[in-house]
C-alpha cells in the first residue's frame, strides 16, 4: 500500500514549500511514459502509477516533501552519482537544502558544520570526522556529494551512533552500555513492528555474523541504529529551521519498505516524506521486485556485478582490546586473505608491516597503500607469529548489495554496525 503522510505537525514547513517552489520545469507537463516491462539503467520508475519519469518530472514529484530518503548501496559509485544529481537539482530549484548522512556520527556535528562553511580541507575533514573508524568505505565514493555540500554551503547533519556504541550493542545488547553510552542512543525504541523484526530475522539467518552475541543483540543494535537516526531527523523537523526538504543519504536497507527510518521518524513527527531507492538493473528484471511497497520511486542502477574500487580486505572482523593492545580477531572469512595467511579467531593482531595496529583507520590505510604481500604480526596464546597475507585492492558489489543497511559488520573493523 502506498503511504502518503500529511499532518498538522509540519503544516508550516509544508506551506512554505508550496509557496517557495518555483514554476515547474516546462517538461513537467509532458505526458508520462508507461513503465516498460524491461528496465534500463537510468530509468526512474513510479511503481504506483506504473510510469517511467523524466528526471525533471521526478524532481517535480519529490520537491514538496519534508524529507526525501535517497537509499543507496554503499559501495556503488553510480548510486552516489545519482544522489549527487538529485541534491544538485533540488538546491538549484529551492535553494540550500539540508543533507543528512548516515555516514557520520551525531557527535561530529561541529566538524560537519565547519566543512559546510568551507573552513576545513579534505584531509582535515576526513581525520576530524573519523571517517575510516566511523564509516570505512572509501572516501572517494562520497567525494562528489561532499564537495557539492561544501561548495554550495549546504547544511550537513550527522545521523548515526558512534560506531563503538553500535558495535557494543551488537556484542552485549543494550544492557551492556554504560550510562554515558546509553545517552547516545534514542530514548524510545519501538519493538512493535513485526514486519521489521521478521525482515531482520531473515537477514540474520542468511549471513554469518561474527562478533554478534545472538539475534536479540542484533535486533537491538539495528533498532538503536535506526531509532537514533530517526530521532535526529525528528529534531531537525521540529526545529523547522528551513522550509526546504531534508535529503537523507542512507543505506537502502534502512528505507526500503519504509518500516525502518522513515516510519520511525514519522512516529515522532507528522510530515510528508518520499522514499527513493536504487534497484540494480538485473534485479529490476525480476517480476515483483519494483513495487509501490518497496519505495515511492525506483532508480534503475548499474549492475551489481560491475567491480568498483573499495577498501583492501584482509577478511577478518576485529574487536578492540583497549590500552593500545591491538585487536582480537573475532571472525575470519573462509575465503579471505586472512584465512589464507593462517589467521585464526582469537588471534591478537599486533602489527601489519612496520605499523603497530592502534586503530582501524590506520590498519585500512596500510593495507590500501599497496597491492601485494603484507606481513602480519599476531599473538596466539604464548606464541608471537609472523604471517604473510596477499592483499588485492579490489571488491565485488554483490556483497555490498546483499547486506546493504541490513546490519552488516564489515570485515577489517570492529563489529560496529549491527
């Protein structure tokens, strides 16, 4: 069922949107094309109306929403190019739109503000926002979006939990948080949506989740993650600092079906929203894949089989030991470089090449510094061993697409995301 939400809670911003919207693009009045049975890359589909839309007509249909969710596959360059195009088009039509991103922790808001004002260079921004530790996907995937935000001085909002808090919930549950950590998480976690719980059960059963205690911890971590992002969006909507829409850059697993962040934000503040998601062209060919229950609009994207640049993978999941003692290996991917090198669960990772491992960001940068053989120093019980791992800087979009926004704890980092 398609969902439209209009409410008195955001009546003033919605009225301003109607008043401030410019005259529609001349092409907007052209009759719509019927949605073809075979979709092509670049098609924009309105599944409820069974229409294929031009880009300008698509922008016409989303620009009056208070929140526009732009769901992505994190590792897909084409998805980010589409997001950038939407941000650019709406900022040209409406003026400075706000961009809210899952990729940043709320605690880094001061850094994000300085970036938006043009007060930070790129390297300083990457370091001060703790990009590698918090997010981990290669920064160049998001460079175009972030440069557009800086160049046009668009407000930028961080939505997420600190990665260490999300990872701790996944390992120990909410009860494992200390009072300071609990304050980082949304106060209200709604467990009533059985569709959401069933969806996560399927995800939990479909993939191995090293470092996560059990399904309940996985479920609590996902709830904490999505409710915290929803709470932050609700605060922004309540403040009503701008009549223009908030554009949310987020994994499509959090927005497809609407029962993730969109409905959890709506529970807090009545407003009108739109969900836009990308659908790989090979998935769009499957009957029943592109429906109004999925999203308001589907943008047909590049095939997931196309390889793209992403971080070099050691193929292990790590847990910080604290006090500069390195990291404990909590999971080893069976076909990964770490397994081939002889790394085992329970090993303590001490050094890679000449680098003492004190942070995930440093480890990743070292592995990405060159393709080839890296020495890995580990402690196993009373033994200290030197292993050799062959690292190839390549990736496969299929893994990203399978787990997007579904709580994947990515290899080579602490299990930070549920």
